[in-house]
């Protein structure tokens, strides 16, 4: 399955040919594919690299050239620089938040492992750590699945699945 374009419509799974009839159509574009009309493949390659000099762009029709002019104009604008900086700041902030959450989760896993080594049951651990019992039970299952109390990274990956 390596098409540049996939088209989906609302269709009843149980009755073949029985459509929802609401006119909804979903298009999925695959920027990796070269299997499509030359115009579509060229557009997707432009979107992927935003450079008309890309050798994978085989059709440089007026619409694509106009799109490139607009993209270049936006790139030169000060407003775009502000937007780009805001996006970067947002990304960094989200990354910090995720890192903190991940650190807290790994610390919780370490504490649960220590208590499991002392032969405490999940209910008692949840009570002592003031955590939701379901969360502690999931961590305990991840520890059991991992087969060790020491590989906190692996336990974390299993727990997050």
C-alpha cells in the first residue's frame, strides 16, 4: 500500500454498498509515495520540502509556483518569525512538562519497586504512597512482566503501553 492518495467515504461495514449518504469524504495523503498523478506527487514533494528546486517535483504548474511565492513571502515576514518563536517556545514548554511528568512517574515506579521488595501488597503500597490503587496495580503488573525490580526504564515502558 504505497499510494499518494487514499479516499474514504462513510460506508456501512455490515451491508456492502450501503453508504451513510452524508457526503463525507476523507482524503489521506502520503508524502512518501511516488504513486499518484504527477501533479499530486509534485505537490506532496513540495509540501514535504517546500523547495521548488527539489528534483522529485516533476510538474511545476502555475498553482505550485503561486503556492511557492506565498510560502516565500510568509517566510520573509516578521510575523512568521514571531509565530515560529512562539511555536518553539510552546514545544519547549510541552517538552519540559512531559519530562517532569515522566520523572514523577519513574520516581513512583522506584518507590513501588522498593515496597514490593519488602513484600508489601499493592493495596498497602497505594495507601502508603497516597496513590490510586489502580495505578499501583498497573505498575505492579509491569514489574512482574519485566521480571526485575531494577530496570525502571523497562518497567516504565511496559506500564505506559
